[in-house]
């Protein structure tokens, strides 16, 4: 019986269905982050722009432009936007600043307002909304901050670890944040006070580039070529042929995707059974984001300007 199960599992890996993109969105530059809010897809780029597409019409409906910057040798260059987030009618973004520092802006009603400027001398890697008044931000030094937008002050600061920061993700209720870094272990902090509530460890042995969580399932993208899954059902990792730069989970946590090989293919698998069901083929450069819309549709992006929409059959 065990041999039969093993053979069936192997066949499922071999015969996973190959899919091509259903649709392509062309952004203004290399894509760094994706956010889907209602019918709008927000695409942050390396070209000082956030492009906003209506996914029902596939049309570009707006672009948010941020100021260019002067680099170390005096040339005027585009500012890379590292992360984007949306709440109600407001957009939050982290961008490259002068002298290597980072800035945070908020965009509303056509107006771009500085939140944190380079005068703070912070190397901010990512920022997301907790609610309309609070944001959480992570620095390359792995310092995590909760910031009050109205009072314009930091609520708390935590040194998550001594390892270099890679990524963070909020749970659906935005009561917890999971931090990924070079150590391979994930730290879960409570938003209300920044205290560690859980540590996920034992699966990744090197830098975790990305992390996602949905419905109690946690997934990682590892430099060690391991895509780790932590859930109430099991704890395991899937091995890839190349460094895994990006991962994503469906809203239920039942499906997952990870960048599987040097050809930038995306493997879709069932998190409970490990069964690989789809191979998404088409990206030409390193994956940056895998974003599920629901259990049947997802978006993905890479270092170039193409964002793909996929319809799982």
C-alpha cells in the first residue's frame, strides 16, 4: 500500500498540468509589489510609478508618480518603489531616497504626502497598513516599527533578530505579523505590543526571501531551495531546482505556489497532500510576487514589466 501511494504521488508530480498565462499586464518598469483591492490591481515598479489597472476591463486607469532622485554621482534617476499597500482610498508606498535612505509616502485624492522622509535616515524595506491610522514597517536591520499616522510618532520598536530582514506578512485580521530573515526562522509578533508570540523553525536553513500566510497556513521562499509549509496538519518542505524567490497562498490556504526552477516556472500544489497540480510557464525573469485572487485565479510578476494573470482549470 505504501508503495502504491508513493507511485501515485510520483505520477502526480510528473503529470501536473502545464498552463500559460491567460492575460498579460504591461507595467511601467520592473515589478516589485502587487496589491489587489476590489477590482483594481496596484503594481509598484522600479520606474518611480505605481500603475493601477482595472481587472474587469484590463485598462490602465491611473498611475501614481513619485519624484525622481539624484544618485551618488549626481545623475537624476527613477526611484524604485519597494512596497505598496491600499486601504479604502489611500495608498501607502516605500520608495528609494537619496543617499541610500528610504521614504514612505501616502497618496490620496491625487495628492502625494510624505510620511517618513530621508531625514530619518532609515533603510525601510516594507510598510503596510494595519488600519487607516497605523502602519507597520520593517528595516533592513530587522527593526520593526508600529507608526501612528495621525500622531506622527512611533508606538513601539522591536529588534526582531540580529539577522538581515527579508520580508514580512500580516495575518488576515492584522493582529499578527510574521517576519522572515536570513536566519531561516520566522518570528511572529503581536501588533498591539510587538512581543514575540510564536517562532516557526526547523525547515529553512538559510535566508527566507519571502513569506505568506492564509487561514493559519504559513509558506516560505528559501535561498536553500526549500519551500516550507507550516500548518496545523503538517510541517514539511518541498525542494526546488533553484533558489526560491517568491511564494503565495490561496485565500483558504489549500493551494500554494512557488517559483520552482531557473526557468522561472511556478509550481501550484495542495498544501495538505503536497500534490503538484499545475506548472505555470511563461516568466522570463526572476519572480517577485505570486498573488492569489481566489482558489482559481492568481497574478504573478517578475523583475521585468510583465504581470501575468492565470486561470487554473
